[in-house]
């Protein structure tokens, strides 16, 4: 019984480590996309600001 619990614990820890590795890759890809979007669109996010002239 102890061996089964130990194997289950190892599988959970290994699975958690694998999941964390995937999450790091996803975070890195999202960071790159955000930086590229910021560089292309500029700080205003692609929205143009129009100022009203005096009438």
C-alpha cells in the first residue's frame, strides 16, 4: 500500500512539474505577442484620439 501511495505522489509531482513547464511556455508566448502588439500598435492600443477643435 505504501508503494502505491509513493508512486501516486511521484506521478502527481511529475504531472505538476510538467504542467508548470507548459504554463511557462504559454506565458512566454503571450509576453512576446504582447510586446509585438505594443510595438506595432503603439501605447494607445491602436485607438486614435481625436481632439475637438474650437468652434
